[in-house]
C-alpha cells in the first residue's frame, strides 16, 4: 500500500506540472478535476496506512464510495457500505469537481443509506457550507441528473405535487432548497404526498395514484432538501415530523477550509500547497 501511495504522489506531481502549461480553458478544467479526484484518492490511501486498514471488510474501506464493473451483468454499479446502485449514465458535461472532505463523505454515507431505505436526504446548516453543491456532486458521481427547486412561502401543494410527478417518472433527483420557507398549510399536504411516494417505492409498485394522477414511479429517484440555520421557522414542529418520517438528516456546520484550500491550490498548479512553520 505504501508503494501505491508513492505511485499516486508521483502521478499527481506529473499532472500538476502538466497543468502549468498553456492550454485551453476546457482542458484546464479537465486537469483540475483529475487532480482534485487524485488528491482525494491519495488522502484515502494515506488514512488507511495511518490507521492500519488492511482488510476489505473494514468500515473505513466500506464507507468509501466505490465503482464496480460487473462483467456478467455488463453494467456499472456504485457501492458504499450496504448501498448498491445502478449507474445512471447521464452526461453532465465538463464541470469542476468539489473537494471531498470527511464531512462530504459523511453526507454521502447518510444519503446512500437513506436511498436504500426509500427515504430522502436532508442537509441542515449555515449558508455557504456546501449543502447544495454536495448533493449535486453526489448526483454526478451516480450519473443522475439533479434538478434544483428553490422553495418559498408561495409554493403551494399543487405545484409541489407537479414537481414530484415529474421527478417520479423521470429517474432524476430533486433537490428542494430552503425547504423551511414553505408555509405550514402546504407542509401537511407535502407530508401526505411523500408518504404515498415512499410506500409505493417500498412495495415496488410501478403504478401509483399520486394526487389524483395515475403515474409510474421509477425506483431510482431521490428526493433531497436543504435548510438554513439562519431562517427561524415558525412551523419547526411540522418540518421535524416530515424529516423524521421521510428523510435522513445530516448537519453541515463548518467545512474543512484547510483541506479545501490545499486541494484547490494543488489543482491550480502548486506542488508545495502545505504551509510549513
């Protein structure tokens, strides 16, 4: 494993040196994305060496998102702990990867286990902690399209129902940001809609009566919400009940700014990104 770590370090250094050359913006974005992923892989191997992880059944290895190509099924699968998912094969275009920190891994682990239980994921934290970006990054890893819906007190239950109808039939992920802004009278109907969708997924029903519509529900869908700590909600009790019944919550308080800055500097061509005192 130490030899593999040395190989990764050499590979990263070579890519960083190549990224310093004159090139187009698209090509530079490619180099930046590759470096960010390689630094994350290098950090995983370093943690295994420090913690003496040598078994494939260790939690440290199981909790890492892995991809497997199963030749007998001729398909790509995503695995993390007990979660096992089909790859979505949706083309996302050339976008920069986010820096994966321990907090990001915890969010991924919470969401994959939620999806295995036909539940959604709820992130709660201050503005600027990467709640939306982390969910979008996970969708990209799974090869799924993730559509962002910005909630407000003007969002009624009929509009929310139409959003869910489209998500359920399209095999995409829906991310409802600022979920705490939804009015109290709408939240009670939303809870009923989510309950109907959850039990249709539990029962493996292809057809379901969903708010006066007979629709086919794709089992690969995902529903996620984000909430800001700064927004004090008068309907906190109703939101807590919805999260308890239909979501798995995770708190985003403080990002690892040191790790993020270190990785970004690497991706921009700095070999000596760590500060030594």
